[in-house]
């Protein structure tokens, strides 16, 4: 039994070559940053800004999605929305919690159905999962494959993973709502402290570093805009974030 556990442990993510692990970390971080930055740029471009003072603004936007937010405070970033399928690729309800090297995961209904003990899958195989349909599902499948599962029973499991980036992570979904929180660099292309949120048709924006801004103005007549999405700003955003993805 001990040899079986050791063999399963050696096949887990703990024995990935360090250079490969580093490359994968930067590639995943680059992909997440690109997705987050694109979401922020779309939010700033699509909103009708009633008033803006460059570092803070308020306005109105379309009703869909009903709720959306993205924020970063030093080494912690959060995002979420209410536009998920009620019972889509992440199930009716699901969640991932990672703190250092400890990982917990749940999904209902389970997809795929997994039963494991001490790194050995008795029912199901996460490596046989189909192509992920979203970044959130890809994250879920990645943890299922890389973790050393102490126990996994149908829709809930607990195991170990590397302590690497992100150090802490939490993702939860309930019906159409999804929330995500994770650690990141204190100051990167996403800035130092900023937040953007939308509830119904009301939108708000604030930032301390002004790496993105709708500008200064009233009734959507703005000057000094700094929104990636066209011309040099779009090229600058792509040159900053795409190289990390190309290392995959």
C-alpha cells in the first residue's frame, strides 16, 4: 500500500521539472492578466460616463450582465459576475479553495465522477476530461490533474498541490453567480489598487495608479482617455501580456 501511494505521489504535480513549472506559472499568469485587462478595457469603453475625474468615475451601462466587478488591492485581486449558465460546465454549484499546498474542491453534479484515495483513482480519471469550455473550467481540470488527492468522493475532494503561484486562491459558483479571489504581484500591469463594478445599469470606477482611465469630462465627452482598445494602447497591451502566453 505504501509503495502504491509513493508511486501515485511521484506521478503528481510535485515532481514537475522546476523550469517547466516556472514556464507554466508565467504562461497562466499572462493568460489571466490578458483576460482581466480585456474585461476592464471593455467595461471602460462600453460605459456611458456621466462624470469622470480621471482617477474616479461614475456612469451607466447596459443591463447585462446584471452584476460584474473586478478589483485589485496590492497582492490580492478579485473578480466576479452574474452571467454564468445556471448549470453549465462548472455545474450547478462548485468551488476551489487553495491555501499554500492544501487544495479543496467540490462540484455538483460531479463532472466527471471521481473517487480517489491516496493519489489512486478508483473511479474516473481527470486526464480523460474533454476540452475545457472556459478559463474557469480549465483551472478546475488543471487542479484535478495536478493534485495529489488524499481523498476524493464523488463531488468533493481534498489533496496537496505545489505552494507556487497563486499562493492562495478561491473560486466559487452558485447558479448564475461566480466569484474568484487570488494572490498576485503587488504591482504589475493591472496596477496597484483599483476597482471597477457594475450593478444593474449603474457603473463605478476608481484607481490609484491610473494605468487605465476613462479620462476627464462630463456626459461621456472625455479628454485624456487611457483605455486599451485601439491604436497604440492596444498594441502596448498586447506587447506586455502576449509573450507570457506564447511560452505555453
